[in-house]
């Protein structure tokens, strides 16, 4: 059986990856693998079980029993942890910082590598993986690699609005400070830091509506699936 098309969408928090990936997955009929959500589920499980983020044996136990599934709907990409819908619980400000911390642990990264690949390769047509190291580590041979970024202030404003709409009233300055902390941790960590793959198409969404970002990526995907015309 032919391998599904693999589309990697990497970039920092708030660049629009989740919104863009969800719309693309629905339009193209591709499976969406939100890899950040998987790290967030590990963080949530550790917090619920009072396991510290540097407690390697404790984290290993969580990873051994981790069951994460997705369901992509028009409204959002639902995330289930052992069947429980944790889509909201994993996205609180506390769990966001926790996810960044657990994701720096090599044990966690190594354990999740196989799971991310398995979820994507089970797709029938294609898979969109959004994350930080998809094009560099998880699928270095992805058919298409996108690095989506934006000005930090714009990203913090988007995140502020998203949190506000869900009832989390956090001042935008604090959202920016949390985001800077996460950006720094994610980019400076030793294992699989956030960085663009050399062959990634870089898209700056600072002044670009996300609908235009979707359009550009769709065009790139359609070129992949179009048969080559040549002599
Ligand atoms: O994309 P996100 O904000 O939901 O990701 C949550 C955290 O998970 C993020 O701070 C870094 C980590 N992460 C990672 O290290 N590698 C990935 N492929 C995806 C996310």
C-alpha cells in the first residue's frame, strides 16, 4: 500500500498552525495529528498524578499507558485521553507551560516519536502533522514542510483572544510573557528544538489572514498530488 502524503506544519505557538491545519485536514480529507496535543496530554496526566516533570520513571509509566485519539470536527479538533474529551483541559495556561517542560525530556520525546509516526502512517490519503520538530525529526522526508511563524506580539494577541473567548481573563502582557518563556524553552532545548527544516517553505502570518495561509498550502499540496508533465 502506498504511503500517505505527509505534510509537516511546524512553528511557534500562536502562528496559526492549529486553525490552518484543521481547515486543511477537513478540506483535503487528511488525518490531522496535533502533536502538541499529545505532549499536552502527557503534561495533564503528570499533573493529575502529581508526577514531577523531571521524574523520569514516573513519566515512563504515564507514557506506557498513554491513549490519545483525535476527532476533527468543523468547530475544533477534539482530543481524547483514554476516551475523555480533554480538548479544553489541555489548553489552560498552566498546562501549556507544563507541556513545554515535559516536552524537553528526552524520555518523553523518544516515546512519542513512534506514536506520532504510527498515527500519521495509518492515514488513508494523507496526514497533516502540526508541531515543532515534524519536518526536522518526526518526518524528515515529509512530502511537504511548512514553517509558519508571525511577530510575537501578534501571536500573543491571537492567543489572548482565544483564551478570553473561553473565559480565561489573562492580561495580554502576561500572555506575551508566557509565550516568550515557551518560545525560549522550545527553541533552546537540547533535544529536537523548534527550528525550520532547511527545505521548509516559510510562511509569515503576521499580516496574512489565515484563509490566505490555507490557500497557499493547499496550492502546494495540489502540486504534490498532480502528476508531473514532462517530455
Ligand atoms: O503546539 P502546542 O502549543 O500545542 O504544543 C505544546 C507544547 O508541546 C509546546 O510548548 C512544545 C511541545 N511540542 C514539542 O516539543 N514538539 C512538538 N512536535 C509539538 C509540541
